[in-house]
C-alpha cells in the first residue's frame, strides 16, 4: 500500500510517499481502508522531533492519527463493526497509527460509525480535535449550564469544536481569534470574541470557570489566562502542559490547573456523530491535499492561520 513515511526528523521535506506492507487485523481489530486523513499540529511537531516523537521513537515511522474510511476486514472477536461499515476514529494515539496511508488496523472500539451527514474528508477532520475538546469539557472540567468558558485559538481545529461543545453544554463562551474569524465564531455560539493581536484578553474576559488553553507558551498565554479565572476556576493547558512555575502561580491566584492528553474513545465519537448529524455541531475544513502532498499540508498548517482543519485525500 502507499503511505507517507519519514526516515529522519526535520522539515516538511522529509515526508515522502513509499510502498509499505499492508497491515492485517489481529483479534478484536479491524482493517480500515482510509479515504481521508486529518492533519493536526501534533503531526508536524512530531515530524520535527517534538510532539509524540518521544513515544514513536526514531524514524522511520508513518504519521497520522485522524482517519475516515471503510472497514475492509475484521479480526476474530469483533462484533461492533462489519466489512462495509463507514467509520472514523483516532486509533492508537499517542502510539503510531500510520494514518497517512491507504490502510490502518486498530481495535474496533477505537472507531465509530462516521456521521452520516459528512463526507469522508469532513469526517477525517473530526476525531482528534473533537475528542480533545469533548474530553476536556466533559471529563476533565465537567462543564455545566451557566458556567463561563474561555477558549484560546477558538477558530482552530480543537477550538471551533470547543466553542460549539461548550455552548451545547449550556456554558457562555468567550474565545480569542483574529477579527476576520469573529462573525463565524459568533455563529458557532461564542458570545464574546477577543482579537488577541489588538487587545489583552485578560483585560476583556473575567470570571471564567474554565480556560481551554490551546496556545501554551506563546506570549505567556497560560500565565496571563490565570487572571481571567474566578476563584476555584480551572485552566487546562493542552500543548505546553503545566510547569512548576505555572502551577505555583495558579495556587497563589486561588485557581486550578490541569495538563491534558486526548485518548481514543469510540463511544464519545458516536455521541459526537449524533451532534453533527442533528446539525448541532459544524465541521470546518480549510483545505484538502492529495496524500502525495502531505509535505505541503504540513507547511500550510505550520503557518498557524487555519480555520478548522486540513485533510489529506487518500483514497477515492
């Protein structure tokens, strides 16, 4: 099968298409023919030696954790899926899943039936970003109606799902994004959007119960976010985690912090699919690229100006 492999760490140019062995499903696993694969910041960070490179080990490896496709074969013991089922998922994260390829294998329960209203390209934009937002809001923070949530990088892949999920859960949502994205985010449910390039968000947003920090170290975002929280509020720091200094500053401010790493969750993906199919949640795809142009997709993503997600079209 075709796959995008890398033999060394580095820039987008290290990605190349090669022929590799097609995997076979073990018991409880399914073989999925990949129609589309989502591209995430963790992909290009890992490619360069950050992200999950420490988990994957030294190259060669195949990147990609977001996939949408069709079940080709099932292993012994699989009862939830059958050949021909259209599925989407985030298999194996943070271990190697090999999503930038024509086929992947993974435990059946790490997949869910894809939203019927979405194409495979749209569905491939969902799993990692939506699961990150969903697990933060429901499992880590237990957001409830009437609370106030601030989402940084609200127009990005995780951010645009976090805005919609928080609104669905009954929270009042504020976000940070460039002015060009404000009207769109308001349509998704954000009651307040701050252009971080022209205004200090900590001056504009107060008394938040939760900050979903999808930026991290840039411009001291995490530490500044502490000032937006009410006493006892929670900062979830996604890309950078919680340093000893940030934890100490939070304690002094009377607020809480939590690091976060998303987990595969087919059950949650089923719930998310229902929200999408009832039009409660919108999926934004900024652009698509052929599998052979994965390097171009990475270069585009690293510019940090994407609305929603970038997706690789793998199989017709």
